[in-house]
C-alpha cells in the first residue's frame, strides 16, 4: 500500500495525529487537536469541526477553497486534492501531514 500521498499544500505547518474520516459534518464526531480530519470536500458547515481538529485532508479543493482558507484562519495544516482520501485512509491510522508541501505520510 501507498505510504505517501501527494496533494496541494493549502495551510502550512506539520502535525502528526490519528485519522478520522467524516463524510458528513452533521455527524459531529468527537475530535480533538490530535485528530486529522479526512473529508470529501468542505463548505461553511465544516467550520465548527475544523476549529477543533489538528489538521485537514480533503479529496477536492485547492489553496483558495473554503476548507483551505478556514484551516489557515485556525492555524491548522491542510492538504487538499488527495483523491479518494476517504477510501485510501482508515479511521485510527496515524499520519503526519505537511501543509506546506502537500504531503501525507502514513505511519502505521
């Protein structure tokens, strides 16, 4: 399996944490700043969830997408445009993301 995924770096910084796949923000999972959210896309509804997360990986979007802008506002690393991230990654996996380089490293 792939250990490194390359996307678009959208909010700089590095963070290591555990994956939480969230398809629908209304599900409102329990997360904290050690949680890396993996989402299909972001819009304004995601903002409260992003405020609690340690990082963001999104399947679609770029530097100017809503999730990227909100991630920068909250100062959390974000990597956009990781195709099929919600299928490739699994809940509870430990990853390191680099929001400058757009890199996601799977650690376990």
